[in-house]
């Protein structure tokens, strides 16, 4: 009898705090947990309210307009970022150096872990669109095991206008360009950036308080950090969606 009592006491000590925490999280009106920072040039605008008071509002930097075509033959634009948490990187299928390890780690550490979340996607833009046609990208996706999940394409390999792709890389503070001295004739980084459901760039800070901006796909610690930060964005997104549903329910 004493043994049963001790076990019940132990379970209550371990479980009750967790249950109380979950209740607090989902009953709170605001997102209170540590969120990721925004980065990129923000704009401060002023407005005037009904009483004539000046209100200052910060417009966060968002990924500019882009247009491409996926390995499924579907048109994709910057509007496709809305309502999604997105990881973006740049590569090319004939890359003789970092692309193989980069996309292997993305597959193992990001795609496989988060493919079940309906509002998550990966966009991999080729820096060699003349060679990397829809058909080439489709074969590449099959080769690395980037299959659809319940009819939904989670990992999208994107081709399009070369200059537009290079401009997009600059816009998200990554490298992508032709370079005769680089392996395969193209220069690009192994870095990944995160974009939230409003198309805003998000990132953690390092130990010195500086925005890291992007995550290395070749560094084990960085891969662990991006896993954690995608989870943070998912939690923030779900919390905001829960608040929206509660608000809509009350308004009915």
C-alpha cells in the first residue's frame, strides 16, 4: 500500500506541473514564450488615431516578390509564403561540393522531422536554372527521397529566371551567383534562412546578442539550433491561430 502511495505521489509531482504549464500556455492571451527575432531593414511609420495622437508602427522586412516553378511544374510566388513556416536555401543539381551534404542534412534533420506539420515547407532554389529544368529537379527530388506527404509537397525544388533567383538570394542575405572559379561554376552558401507565416525573416541571437540571420547546413550545432527554432516558430504560429479561433468564436 505504501509503495502504491509513493508511486502516486511521484506521478503527481512529475505530471501536475506539466499539466498546469500546458493549461497556462493555452489559456494565456498573449504569446509569452521566447520568440525569434526579426531581421532585415524595418521601417517605422507614423499614424494618427481618432484623437489626433501620433502612433508609431514598425513594418518588418519581408521577402520581396519572386516567381518560380517547382519540380512539380507548379507556379510558386512570394504569396506562397503566407500561412507557412518556410526554410529557404540555394543549390544546383550538378554541384560537386557542398550541395550533396547540405541537402542530405536538410533531408535528415529538417524535412524528416517537420514534414508532418501542415504549415511547414522547404524551398530550395537552383542557382543553375538553365540546366535544372522541372524534369531535372523532379528526378533530383526522387533521388534524395523528398516525397509528398499525404498529397502535399513539403520540399519544393524551384527553378526560374536566373537573375530573379540571384536577386532573391541577395534579398534574404545569402550568396548565389555564377563564378568560373567556384566548383561547378556557381557560387552559393550552405546557409538556410527561416521565414515566418507573414513572409518575415526570423532568427535567433548568438551568445553575444547578435542576430545570426542564417543557419549552416554543414554544422551539427547549427542544425540543432534550426530544429529548435523551427519548433519555436511552430509553437508561436499555433498559439496565434488558437487566439484567432477563440476571437472568431466569441464574435459569433
